[in-house]
C-alpha cells in the first residue's frame, strides 16, 4: 500500500517571529505536507522533522509520472510504520531552507528584494517556533475527522 498522489501545501503567517538572535522575521511562510486525518481529540498527530535542507516531501508522488517518491516513502502510508490510517503525519520544511519556507530566496518585505545574504541566522529553536505556528493552525483547522 502506498500514499499515492500528494500535494505540497504552504501557509503564510502574517506575524513576526522574534529569533534567538533578536532579529524579527515576518511574515513567515511554511511549506508542508500532511498524510492521514487528525482525530477529534488531536491525539494522533506525528511531526516528522528532517535535515536542514530536506524538503517536506515525505511520501507519495506529486504526479503519476514522477519517478522519485518522498524521502521516507517506504515507512509512511497505510499499514506502514507511520500508518496513515491511524496517524495524522505532518512534515514541514524548516524556515531558512530552500524548499518553499521563508529563507534566503524569499522576498524581504522591507526591501522588495530577495533576502540572500541578509537572511538572519536561524537556530533550531527558531525552526521549532515556526513549526509550532503550523501545528497550532492545523489543530484548529478542518483536518479533524
């Protein structure tokens, strides 16, 4: 059994995130994918994290013709270790990366140009704070069965 066709999603939070460095980053876009359905008491969610530059493409394919499935395709899906019939699996791209979340290639709203080398230093705590925004959003949205 496989996950099948998936869609990368993104959400932009119109908020500022105070970074460990003291700098402010905002608005913040987070690219992510979800698999399965969040239950009513929100107790079946699993957040999968990855290497600094990894994409949120955890499992499945973006189209029938795509040759390369998500990077953990062998363990995510119905009947697999991360069983999407039981769990609501979330994988987000971390801020500061190049796979859709706010990072150096994003437009700095203050200058209208790419952040490039002016992008602030990001720590793991900063990444987790941004992921918490996504988790809070998903927990309050229509993903609940």
